[in-house]
């Protein structure tokens, strides 16, 4: 069997495998950091939205109380 594709020596293949695994680790760590940051930002936005809803509810209750005393 004559193959045109020459395989690198075993140690070189092992080194390439270790390099690929270390790069994969960096990619996984970067994805996890991005996910954690995304959830943190989402949490802040939700808390701001809840605060804004509370402000609007307080205004609505004030307007309702004012209209109730006029009528």
C-alpha cells in the first residue's frame, strides 16, 4: 500500500494533539466567561426594568388617588 499522505512522527502528532486540546480549553473558558457576563448584564437589565415598573405603578396609584378625591 503506497500512501501519498505522510504522517508526522508520533511525538509530533502528540504535540499537535496537546496544542489542539489547550486551544480548545481556551475557547471553552472564553465561552463560559461570555455566558457569565451575559447573564450578569441580563440580571442588571431585569432589575432596572423591575425598578421602572415599580415607579410607574407608584405614579399610577398617585394619579388614581388624585382622581378619586376629585370625583
